[in-house]
């Protein structure tokens, strides 16, 4: 087995390998390979006969660390091995090679069913979220404001700076907003936003607890019954307050969840 970076002419092979291993849609693959893919960031395992049997993509990013500020990091996407070559150590070899050679204090991986496999090799999800219902009895008014990418980035950055997580650049925000319905509201001088996908608010952030409660009320008014909040943020505090207020006995579920530039 030989470990090396990819060549441009091998792009179609890597697309096929990723799709066969994960079932990823053509649209998502097209977005990644046209907007994010760089051959020198793709690490692959090649057998002696020249067949590419395993691959992963290493994406550099900045990571907000509450203790140290902004640091360099990398995250892994598109980790895939051919079905007839699994459990032979190919992916382990690629990950070990990446750990030894990539530059970055933080090693992140998109959460998968194989989370423990990656965790044993030094890769972690950047944060955790709580998921709960968006039920409220509290009467709160809000003002819908024009969607502003700069404002969303400010709210997101403030949350990530406080708890830790990857930064998003302009391309990352385009990926994200293309896949979500984003709602931005104003409560007094403060704002809050939610990114909605498949009936779930998959990402939320707020300036203070009052604007967070207003956002919860807005989501409930929209018929959105589930949301995800980052522990320790204003959204977390507001959600717990609503839970206590209604005493619904809601079961909170902790999930590994990585706020990636492209994928959630």
C-alpha cells in the first residue's frame, strides 16, 4: 500500500469512491468538488496495482478556542473505503498519517456512526448540542429583519468564541445558507437567528436570553418543534428556562454535532 496525495486527473475516481461508500447525493458531491476540493488536500491509499481503495479529505480551518483564542485546525470529510477493502487497515493508516503530518492544533471530524473509531485516533467533534422541543407559553414579540450574512456571522462567531468551534469563511456561509432556511429576528437592540432544515432548527444563536426566548417563540409560531442549542449559550439558557416553566418533562438528548463549514 502507498499513501499519497491525489492528482487532478483522479477526481472522478474519488467522487465515485465517496458516493459508493456513503451514498452522498450528486448535488452535495458536486458542490464539494467544485468549491472546496483541492487534490493536495486529498489523502489516498493506493494498492500495488494502482487501484485507489481508500481516501479522506483534509480541510484546513480556524478554530475558536475559549482558552487560547483562534488557532489552526483541520477537519476530515469524505472518509471512504471501497466495500471490498474494508477492515484491512487502510483508513487507520490514512488517519495515522494525517495525525503525524498535518498542521493544526485541533483535529476535527464530521460526526458519523464511526465516531469512536475516529476519536481513538485523536479526532473529535468540535462541540455538543442539546436537542429539545420549542414549546413556549411566554408571550414575546419580535421583529423580522432582512437576512444579513454579516450579522449571522457575528452571532455565530460570538457563540463559537465562547464555547469553541470552527470559523466559517464566505464560501462556508454560502454552502450553509444554500442548505438552510435562515431566520433572523430582532428583540430590542439584540438579535437571534436559526437555521432550519427538514423541520428542525439545526443551528441557533442569540445575543442575550431575551432575544433567545423571542426566537424560540418565533420557531414555535412557525411550527418548528425541535431545535439544537450549544450548551452554555444564551439559547441553552432560554431553552432550559422554557423547559422549567412548562414542566413538560422533556427528554433532552445530547448529540455529537460538528458545526462544519459545508456539512452539518
